[in-house]
């Protein structure tokens, strides 16, 4: 009888289960150790782990922007990518700054202005290359914007080596930062952080 139940469960699961394409990222903390974990349920299964070196000159890939961001990597990093070098879905640099992304349909990147531009995935690489902590990531918004022609609508969860953490979203063309006391639960899904708190 048990074998029939197991067989039924297996058949039912395989024929009637839907493909879930939702992700979750969260932080766990114990003493002075932090774990950033992510489930990555996406239509593309394959990916690469890549190492990015220090002191490499880079130029952002943008479609029509007259001001692609240019920089030299200050820190080395290790990334996970499905799109190729310099286009991470997440990663960590040698200072301990780690960034992961999640899809967010409500994302609206800034309209063109005087800031230099990068695409959404390059935004992660720029931060890993140049930032040591959350404050530096947030401050980069003064000189850098994600190109509003970017096709991936994403938001980010970030943690640095001091344990400081933040969620960064782009809503109505503005950077929205949830950090410190405002970041009650360091969890990110495919909803805005505010929507997730309301569940």
C-alpha cells in the first residue's frame, strides 16, 4: 500500500505540479557569522561562477546612453552569472560586500539625467568592484543610475562585512533603501519589501 501511495504522489507531482519561477533570498545571523542564502528558481538552469580581478578598466554596456559609466575595479570578486562576465546575478567581493538580486515587476529605473549609466546586472558588478560597504553602495546613486532601458526588473539585497544590510529597490524612478531599523526582516522575494512585510 505504501508503494502505491508513493507512486501516486510521484505521478501527481510530476504531471500536475506547476513550474515555480519565484525566488527568495534571506540572511541568517549567529554571533558574528552571517549567511546570505538564495533559492534561484528561474527558466534558465545553467550558470557560471566567475572570478573578477582588481585593477581592470571597465566601460558599461548601454544601448544609447551618451555617458556609459567607466571605472577601474578596486576589489576582486566572485560572481554567479547566466549572462557572462561582468553581468552577475549575485556575488561577493574581497571586502565581504555581497549582493543578490530578485525579480520585481514594480521596478522603474530612473529617467535619463546627468549621471553615468550601467545596465542592471552591471550595477551589481560596479558595486562589487568599487564599494566596501552599504554606505558606499547608496552613495553611488549620486553619480550612477541604472539605464531605464534595462530589461531586467530587479531589486537587491546587500550585506557588508560589518553585518550592515540593506534592500535597494527602484520604485517610480527613485532609489528606495531599506536598512538598519527599517529592515525588520532581512528577506527578499519577488515582491517589493513593503508588500512582503504586509503579508
